[in-house]
């Protein structure tokens, strides 16, 4: 392999002999008469190997060698001393000042060529190592920069979280630098507290990519006071279009209403939640009944929420599966049984007690997954003065009649809800009002006007067939209508809602009888009866009258 070799010797004859000998091996040669010249030539030509004499004027070899080594920096620079000195101390000094080898004058050409070849191999390896190090350093800098950017985005994504340590306590223990779990909290304009816990597939940087789009959707929807089903549907839609097929987000979405008397829960793919008594002990467990977010398209997605009545200072415990799957030194899982036993004790509803138990179980072992624990206290949050609006004293009515052309194209519920919530004092009830209007309208449309049968959803791919049939019937709709009349009754602090359709009637009693835990029909009616103070259908079944009490 041709090399660039710097020959440093004060004797011209030695430089000439070495030059001729080296050129026979196809090496290119640069010469210098002393150490000072050698340093200049090194800077200009960057040679691969130095053949360095010891005794020279101006700057001898002992002084020159360390300076040349310093100029070569991180790449190995072979320096072979050519010396007439043969005492051990001199040879020892050659190596001490930076020489890598030496050859006594007069030197043997074959041995010199062999030494050059051996040191050239070492230098080549050093150059490759140096280049690899440069690449690694570059990638390290790039990775650190990317981590900084992601960390900034992650912090910005969570910067709008509602912070209230008396109501919400969180414990996050990521398995890597970036947490694949996400906790979002918000206070709606009407005073409801929202909590979102998401557990993305895997952990670390790759698992955290969904944080930004999820947080943006969550904050936007909660500020509008939308319901848990709406929030779940929208986030599922976002993740379904964003994540690769092998990724999803197990999640629990919770709303504690403004008066701390009711929690609404959508849970998919996470462990069961626990509702605890104020003094400890399990009041009830809340099952996770849905698929995780990001797996199903909107038409197949089940947004059904569960509603639980709570007492003041009850506590809702939410946690990711990293908790129950945590292993100790004996490869024993923390497990749901141990967690349930701990929560059954009077003192372990306290977050600190649970965290201490987790640390004791973990010991010195590393964790394989992110761990998130959330404690939501059922209590009324303080609202800014402008949100504590008095009820209007003026009766108001809104009447809307939608004919077939509008039924095909318009989903009016969001707009109607916004209009109703513009009445003073009503905004804090937006979620429940939306649910009532949505359930009553969809029943009127699907079961009254379109004559759909929810039993179709029981069959294989039932959701797909159901909504395909719905779209087909909507497209062919003629001479039908749905009418909504909404009265605000100030003396009762109530809303009276009447929804009438032109269909043959909805058999609401049969729907309620048919409902069981595995059905997707009948749930809505059951929910409607839980939220509203009165739900009445006329004899024909094509008109429903609903009263909803607004007073706190």
C-alpha cells in the first residue's frame, strides 16, 4: 500500500538513500533536515509515517517527536527513530518521547520495509477507528439534539395540564428516558375534571411519538366541554390515521363532573380501575371493556362510556400494566391480587403507601415497562369567578325541524348543544346535555326514521354492516323529519327536551329488556335514564320527552 513518508535527517546522503529505497516500494517521500522543518512539512503534507533521526541541529529528534505526536491528535502516527546510538538509555528515551519503534544505523532495508508495513497496518486501523468515532460522535450529537427537541415537544404537550395536587396525584416511572405512558389532565369551562392515561405500545422514544397529537386533541376537546365518548372517538380517529399497524394506545379517559357526584369512564386495554372509599378499601372495580385506541376505524369503534355515582372524597385509582407486570428478583409479578389486597387495607389508598410497596417489590431490579399511577380525588375543584355563572331567569325555547335533505348531510347535535349552553348557568352541564341530545337524536334517526335494528351489531362484523346499511338508507331517505324542541325552565332550573320523528316508533322497552353487558344496544337508553330526571316515550314510540335538572 503506497504511503506518504516524512524522512527527517540532517545528513543529505541519508535522506537521499532513504528516498530512493522508499520510492522503490511506491511510497511518496517528503524530507526535512531538522525537527523544525519536519513540523512545517508535517502540517503541509500530513504524512502517514515519520522516519526520524535523533541527533540533529535546531531541533533534535527527542524534542521533535512529542510535537509531531501532538499534531496527529487522535490518529495513530508511527514514528520510527533511525539512530546510531546503541546504549539502552538512548533507546529507552526514543520510546519515552513518543517513538513507536527504532532502527539502528546503518539500517537493513528489508527490516525497515517490514517495520513500515507493520506500522502502516496499525495506522490504517487507527484511521478507520477515528472515522468511526467521528461518525459515532456525530450520531451522538444528532441523537442528543433530537432528544432535546422531543423533550421540548413532550414538555410543551403536557404544559397545559391542570395541576391540582389536592385532586390529582400522579406517579410516573419510565423504563427509559422517554415515557411511553402519558398523563393528561384538564379542567373544563363548566368545572368538570378530565383525566387521560395512555399507555403506548412499547416504551422509550418510539412509544412517545403519539404524545403531541393526543395532547392537542385532548386539550381542545375538553375545553369545549365535550363528552367522554366524543373525546375517545376523536383520539382514536387521530391515532388510527397516525400510528403504524403494530402500535396502539391502551387508555383510560375519565370525567369527574363539576359537583363531584359522578364519574364517566371509557377504558380500553388498560387494567381495571379501582374506586376506593375515603378511608381506604375497594368500593368497586371498573372493568376495561374496549379495544385500545388506534386499532379500529371510526365505524367499528365503540365509544360507550360507563357512569358511576360517587361520594365526596372517594378516590379513583388508575394505573398502567407496568405496575402489575413489575417483576422482583425472584421473577414474581406484582400482580393484580397483591394490588387488590393492598387497596383493601385502610391506609393503602394513599398514593405514597402504594409507591412504597412497588419500590419494595422491585428492589434493585430494573423495570421492563413504564409505570404510571394516578389518584383522582372526588371533590369539587375551585373555579375562577367568571365560570361560576348564575342561571338565567328568562325562559327560552329552541325549536328545530330537520327534513330528509338535512338528515342526510347534517349532524346538528354539537351546534344545538352550543346554542343551549349559551344560556347563563348551563355551560357546566354541556357534557350531559350533549349525551342526552345525541342519544335521543340518534335513536330517532336510526330506529325511528331509518328503522334500523341494533341486533345486527351482534353478528360477525356487525358494526360494519350496521353502518353500511345506515349510510344506504340515509342516501335513499325521502319525506321524513326529526323535530327537536328544547325549553329552558328557569323556575325549575331545568331543560325540557322533546324529540319527535316521522317514523313508525321506537320500541324503547324492548331495547332496555334486550340490553346486557355484551350488547351495544340498550346501553344508551340506560345511560339516558341515569342522567336525566325524566324520560318518557309516547305510545307510538316516535316521541321522547326528557327533563334534565340543572341545579347544582
